[in-house]
């Protein structure tokens, strides 16, 4: 998403699950606990628990990080009009892209 609404990773996961017809996770694990599982990502055990092979990289890129950006230039120069997160996810899952 280039811009638009400010979204937490938890909200992104919930929106993706909803758009994909899945139930969001029932529990939220603390980051330190998830970090302990990161070495399992590329193993058979990680696959059993649906851990992506790059779970460690995902944690590093998101834990305690706030990404700030503005879409003002795209809005003014290009006529950009952002979609809501829910709309973007629904279109992504519908189009398969």
C-alpha cells in the first residue's frame, strides 16, 4: 500500500485473513516468543505450524519499527487516491495478484 490509512501489522493480518476467507489468529504471541520459533521456519516442524521460511526476517523488519511515509506527492502530482485496507485486500484476493 503506497499510503492511505495508517495500519498496524496486526490489522493487516486480520484484513488479509478476512479477505482470504480465513479466521484471524485467536491468540497473539509476544515478539520474543515468535523470535524463538524463527529458526524452525525452514524446517519440517515450521511447515507443520505454518511458519514461513523467512519468519526471522519478517520479525526483524517489523518489530519495534514504525514506517512513516506520505502519499501527498502522489496525490497532488499523479491524482493518486488510496483504497482502504479492506478494499485493497479484497481486490488482491479476488484478482489473485
